[in-house]
C-alpha cells in the first residue's frame, strides 16, 4: 500500500480543509525518492540540518535573537520530509490563525484596551505615591 492511498480516508474525513492544504509526505525530488538508499540519506541530511536550526533557535531563546522564528524555520525544514513536522506546522498555523481572529474580535479588543488602561493608571498612581513620599530618589544608594 502506498502513502497516497493511506491519505485518502484522512483527507475525506477532514472535509474542505484537506482541499486547501497540500498533501502530506516527502517533498524530495523524484530521482531521490526512486532510490531507497538515496532517499534515506536525504532524510538523514534534512533531519541533521533541521536539528541544527532548531538547536540554534533554542539557544537563542534566552539570548537576543529571533529564537521562536528560528525554531519554526527548523520545523519547516523538517516538514519538507517528515509528516509529523508537517502536522505540527499545520496545527501551529491553525492555532495562530485562531488567536489572530480572537484578537481582532471587537469585544476582545475593547476588553484588552480597558485592561491596559486600568493597568497603566494603577502604575501611574503607584509611581505618583512613591514620588510624593520619597521624592525623585532611587530606592538603592547610588554614589556619584
């Protein structure tokens, strides 16, 4: 049984979303897929390159740099060969799209603006009380 026949029941069960998404599977050139040894070597190479990019992204998380962007770049590299990475990226894209839709909802935007305004007012009041009570001095001793 080939990979295409395995995907058909899942695609039919998924409904309309399967029509807009590309099929799962290897994106390797046809001449590489023909030879099992060459294809496995190709997949090992793609895995190592993707792993290097993901590790670089993980290192960038606590350091300055686009850590999450690099991690998703590594996942995209893996997604050229591995179905599990393609599914993770599809799930991530779906969740990001849902979050963007929620953020654009007028009720959510209004609530976020109100919460931000209330937070800024509280911070301004706390800073005002501190300046009124202690003046413009820092809470720690700094010698000039």
